C-alpha cells in the first residue's frame, strides 16, 4: 500500500532527526585547537525538521510559516505588527523608507532633514539615512555602556531634526527614558535598532517597544537565526501600512501573496492620474523595493523562536561568567556595564584596553586569535573615519572623543549560546596569562 503524504512526512521527519545526529554531533572542546567563535548558529533537530517540512510544501515565497512567525514574534514583543524582510539591513532600510511616505505630511522624512545617530556602531544603522538624502548628526557615546551620550542630545538638535535612529549596542539598551522623553518633547520619530538586542529589557519593558519602529536581524550571529532575514516591528497602523507598501514594490494594494481583492474594490480605485478602475494590484503609491524572505527561512525562525528563552538565558550567563572571571584585571581593562535600569540580552562582551596598560588592544587581540579565540572590533569604530563616508554630508554634535577611544582600544568576545563553560574558562585563562606576562615584563622594566 502506497504511504500517504502525512505518513511520508513523518518518515522524512524521523530521518531528518537521524541525519542531524549523524551530521552534527557534539564534539569535545580542545583548548587552543577548537575555535571559540564570537557568534554562530545554534540549532537542533527541530530546526532542521522545520526547514525540510517547509521545503516539502514547495511554497517558496512567504507562506504559512511566515504568517505563524510574524504572529508569534510580534507577540513576543507585545507589538501589533511585524513585517519580515530579507535581512536586518533591509529592516533598517524599510524603517527609514516607511517614514518618508507623503501620508505623514510635514512629519515625513525628506532629503536634507537631520537624524540623530551615533558613529560608534554598525554602518547599516546609518546608511539608510544617507541613502534617503538625510543628514546624520553624530553624537558621542559613554563608556563603558557604549551607548549614546544623552547629555549631548540638545546640542545635536536643530530646526531640521526629524528623527533619532540608534542601536542598542551589543544588546545593552541605551537610556530609553532620556531618549524617548527628548523625542516626545521635540516631536521626533524614534527608530530602535534591536538587531543585537532581542530580549533585552529597560525598566522591565522589552526594547523595541519604546520607539515608533524597531528593527531586528536574523543573521546567524544574532539571537535567533534564519540564515538571512530581518523584521520591522511597530504598533502604529499608519506606519505599518506605509512599511508594507515600501516592502512590496511600493504598491498600494495590501493583498497577501496568492490573494486577490482583499479590499473588495480591486477594479474600483482611482489614484494619481490613472484611469478609474485600474487594477489595484498594479497601483504604486511609493517608490518601493522587493524585500521578501522565503517561507523556508521563516520555518527556521519558528523553530528558533522556541529556543529563544534558553538562548537569552545562556547569553546572560556567559556574560556573567566572563565579567566575574576578568574583574581582577580592571587595572588594565575596562569591563562593560549595563545601562542603569536595564537587563541586557548581551550580543557580545566588549573589552577596552586602558591607555596606561603595558600592551595595546592589537597585542591582546592577536594573542587571543592565536589561541583560536575569536574577536571583533566594535563594528565601524568611528564611522566618520571610514572611507565610505568621505564626502558624505553629516554633522558632528560636540566631539567624538569616546568614539575615537572605541575605535582605538575596544574589541569584543563572544557570549552566544554556543560558548560552553570550558570555552569561557579558556577565554578567561588566556586573557589572564597574557595580562600577567605583560604586566610582569613592564614591572621588570620599571625596576
């Protein structure tokens, strides 16, 4: 008797579980030989089963898994709307684009308007501003939170200021009380880049729920992964409608893939100077993009979302282990601090080498890398010094002294859930050995 589709799916599901066990076995950690990455994908058999299950549908664009993930992910944040896109960078692009819609009148973002940002961050938090003809106004950061110095906000303000767009650095929330109060006082849009901060809270409230729009990335380095992918989150219906239009070629129609005539007047619209009755599926109200992701990606996201509470707990635990283990080196290193009132779901563990230390950041980084311990700079360091921004219009409020310090002396190591206890112990031991050797050598020279 020929098996039914349901029976075949169950057989395949069982085989996928067996395949996962054979293809991705847990291997022992060997200090100095096994890599200790800063980040990476963490998955089990359920993730693999989900992506295969989606592949069997052969619904290659957004479908049932995308609908489920949007519902569950927006519920995780307690927000009304979620739009899935093909990357976190696209999420930032879409967040900015949505606020340029003519429907927002005088409040819309227009070329020449200024947006408050920080230069000590990742380029794609700033690039969408430049790509839309907006002018970033860079504000310095504080140490050792690595977030915006809110005391500089008033200095950054001008008659052209329309928005604030900043990230929660390495998962550490910025001072949301001060920033949201400032945005409200001056009627500014607030875009929260939460790509590194899923699960972080400020005063008990999830980051991403304070601003007008929030963005998330699902690249393998992040809190959950789809391989590629991103999300734009919001509560406001008007922002959601605008963002959905820009995401889907700029069309005025809001039908889901495969659907028609959701508005019940598909051939009864008259917009622009088009003839009455022109097919609403082909009316465009914005200059948009195609930023769709696939249902196979969303399927992985649905499985990953089930792991998210454990992932967040693991990140926090790994951060605590590193913080406790390196605390006695604070004579030479500046260790990170959470923003007051926050509980970060850390993306990484930033370390600054003090100016008076008898070694440089590069010395320490090279040593760690030689021991197979992965390191990263704090993204672009100071974006105003990057070659991509030469000749690009921007303004600096005050100076960027701490941002330059970040560029010259800060790096970070991993806390992601794949960091096993023995890996964290090796990171601590290796750092101690290096600092001790250099401190001893400096002491002998001083003697």
